[in-house]
């Protein structure tokens, strides 16, 4: 048994810590109050088939295991599928999305979400996909680790280092780049959806993810930028316009939070496990943190087991 020091308490660090703890390893988590991890601003969609629109086949294949992992480790995992829609003027986007993905069926959106009845002629439904609340999921993982005796502190590491700091590890990983994500949290007690809604647009696709207490996370996919400043006025207006397109009643929703985060990404947009200068680096989750972090954590523990036998 080794003693591990995990740097970072975002989704990657917590999943690695959980996998190591499940394997009976001794560990600690080194955290920081200076910045929030990108996963704090995540949508929490467990949507491997939808990601196939632009992601490599490996993401689709590996991501299909993530919902089971999350369901085994935290509460609140919803498996109600994903609904993809587009305004009539963007119907070609829907056709393109269908060609690029699998695991879907053509539906009348109003038959899946009553509030959309009569407003969108066709949609794509991915019935096996799911979602969760990222902040609640991370808090639950963190609490379970604390209850298992794992120390979480801001001191110096005392074991073998596993760096899961995301974009903050870029000085040690020269090919790591930042991909900016922007989001809003809306609250509307009058609107209810049971599953994530993806709205297709040739320039500004986005998604609406339901959370508890009448809250919704509204997010854009990605911007190639290392700018960590607050959300821009343009992005704010486009996101709100998209929310109105999905359901005009969201015009009366309250904007309770805005945010932006920098996702860590390698050139091929796939995560990787690297070992250099005596340190393991588990990084490069791109926009697939909640989808792939558990899988990468399990892969890391399996590699360790193989090396010790």
C-alpha cells in the first residue's frame, strides 16, 4: 500500500481519491481556496452519445460507463435521457446532429416534455443518457472521503503526488490548453423539465439542465480561450435568448448566478494519464469531466494494480 497526495479537489481529484479509497489505498487531498475548479461550473450531463457529435469514438464508448459509476457513489443521478431540439430555421442542424450521433430516436418533443408541445416539430431523444448536479455530487464524494478518514487540507503533500489540478497544472504540461465555458443559473418555479434540453444553433449551441428547487443551469459548449474573466455581455444575452427560445416562460426566471471556467484540454481533446518527474498527471478532461473522470480514475487504479503484480 502506498500513501498518495492528490493535488486538486475538482471532479478529477475527487474521482481519483474515491477510486483509490475503494481500493484500500491511503491518501490525502491537497486543496486550495484560491480558485474554483472548472467542474464547479459544469452542466453535469452524462451524455456520451450526444458528445459523439464532435468527440472521438473513445469518449462515446468510455462515457457509457459513467452513469453507473456515479449512481454507485452518489445520490441524485437522473437517468431520464437527453432531448435535442432546434428552431425550424435550424432544422438542418438537427439532421446533421442525427448523422453524427447514435443511440437516439426521432420524436415529437412535446411527447417527451409537455412544455414543448406545438413549438418544435421534431427532436432527437437519447433515452439512455442522464445528468446530475455537479456541486452536490462533488460535495457528497468529498463528505464520504472525509468519513472514510481521508484528510483534505491546504498543507504540503506527504505522499506520492497525483496532480489533478486541471488547467493550473499547465506550467508542467506544455501542451495543455484552456477551453472557456460560460454558464448561468436560473430559477423559475413555473417551469419544469425532467431532462437536459440541448438547443442546436449553427453558431451558439447551448444546453439547459434541470436542477432541484426550480433551478436550471444554462451553458454554452466551448470557447477557445484562456480568459478566466467573468461572463461577457454578449454570451449572457445569447444564453438568455436561447433560454427564451426553449421556453418563453424563462423570460421571467431569475438569474441567480453567472460564471465561467477554464476546462483543461490536450490537442486531441482526450484525457490522459502521464508520469513525469516522479509525478502522475491525470488531466485533459476537456468538456467531459463528469463523463470521463470516473473512468480515468478506474483506469489509473488498474494500472497501479498491474504494476504491483
